[in-house]
C-alpha cells in the first residue's frame, strides 16, 4: 500500500481539481448568461477567459520542468482556490456587471493551472507503484472523467438551491482540497534532459520548446491535431449551445445530468483503454472516436426527447473515453521527462483556447438563427472533420512510431 500511496494521492488531487474545474465549466457560462442576457456577450466573456491561458500556459509548463511537478501542482491549485472565491466575494461587496465579470474571469484565467504538473507526475507515481503507464493513464483519465461528471452536477445543484455564485464557492473548496492532497505526495521525480533544450534563463525559448518538441514527432502531432479540430468545433456545443438551450427552457438540472452522463460513460471508456488498444490499435481508437462523435451529434442537434439526448450523449462519452489516455501515453513515452511539462502545457493551452474564435461565432449565430440550426451545422462539421482525420495517412504509422520510441 505504501508504494501505491503517491499514485492514490495524485488521483485524489486530480479528482478534486477536476470537480472544481467542471463546476466552473457550467458555472461560468450560466453566470455570464445571467449577467448579460445575451449569448453573444456570454460567449465573449468565455472567450476572454481563454486569452490569458493562451499566453501564459506555455510558461506554466516551463515552471513545471524548471521547479518541479509536485511543487507547481500545489501552488497552482492554491491560487485557483483564491480566484474562484474572489468571484462571489466581489458580487457580495461591489456587485456584478459585465465589465466586472470580464475582469474577474480574465484574472481567474491568469492563474496557472496544475494539470500539466499532475500529468507530468503520473509516470513518477506509476513507476513507484510498479504500474504500467497505459494502465496508470487509463485510471487517471477515468478519475478525471468522474470528476467532470460530478462537477456539473455540483454546480447545477448549487445554482438550483442557491444562485450562480454558489457554484464558485464549491469550486474553491475542491481546489483547496486538491492542493492539500498533492502536498502529501512523496516521490522521486525522474530527470531525463532533452539534448539542445534551451536554458531556463531564456524563458520564451524555454517555454516554446514544447511546441518544437511536438512538431518533431509526426505520430504524436496527428493525434494532437485531431484533438484541436474537435476542440474548435465540438466544445462550443457544451459551453455555448447547450447552456443557451437549457437556460431557455429553465432546466439547469437537465444540463447537469446530460454532462454528467457523458462524463460517466467517458469513465467507462477510459478504464477500458488498456484492453481496447490491445484489441484494435491506437490508430483505430482515433478513427472510431471521431466519426462516432459526429454521428451522435447529428440526432442530438435535433433537440429530441431528453432520453434520446442522454442515450446519444452516453455513446459520445464512451467513444471519447480512450482518447485522453492515448494522448497522455504517447506524450509520456515519446517525450523526454524534462520537457514533458511544456508539451502537456501545449496540449492544455490549445485544448482550452483553440475554440476562442468559434465561441464568439457560435454565440453570434445563436442570437441570429437559434439553437437547432447552429447545433446541426456544428454536428455536420464535426462529422466531416472526423472523416478527414480518419483518412490521414499518418495515423497508419502511429503504433509503429510508439513502439520505436519505447525501444
């Protein structure tokens, strides 16, 4: 049990941090709609919150590689606790309007996230526990998906029982727990220098090394690109389209349950990653996930009976489940340990900020055309993009390049 303790503590910290983030994932657009009464303005608020991450997260990855994975994970979650609590405190003291809300969400987004640090720490805790890396990533992403299943329900419950600001109090509490848990981890952090890595005294070059390293690994790059394409087209459906629809019908509980259902089935898919990739290979995981997500979105975009939304959302979540463990495993095995934090920072910054423009465009389209036509257009785009990715020739070499990197 002592060998497992660091891994268990890391997973508990990740769970708490993910619940916090998922609660604000629902709480931020809901609060923005409450304050602005406009999908366009709400989308601008959400997009504004992504700008600091675009600029600063690569430097956070540099901090991970420079100062240590555990240390950065602790301080990051402590800062997130403070910035989450600041939103309801500001509402109680000075009131809330659009300029104040934009300032607060931007200030909150400046806070460095602990996710690159925790993901970079997985191989260290897995090695300490004697656990295969693909199994560790499978568990980690299942835990993350569980947190994302719990977080929206917590936020929806707090909004329903109290108000929009209560979701941020809950998020702050979970961030505080996460920071305390990661502080208890005791494990040796593996050092594996990258030849030609810029010195940390050159912060910009040092931070951007994550992009350079990613570009040198074609198999990793094509999987990463598939994530970005899906982020640009798909994420606005959860962040802008669905909140608009469920707020219009005054059903926050249904929104929370739908996101929770999708996340719960993502847990199942993540836990089966080790078995799935041995059966069908890495390339087919990417192909099947992308195309199936597009096929599920088409009936969901018709806004059918709620049980149909839940059923399609469950399938969508399940096929997405193995994708994150796959990307984590590729990064942790193909990228040297001492640059891993910066590559994970690239993953996170692109995933969070790639939809920046599409948020605004989708918000404008919703105000102009309504939910159903916009949702259908996004579903068709996801399907077409997924087919193009599935036909990419680089995917055929994914497993071979992964095996080569491990030898």
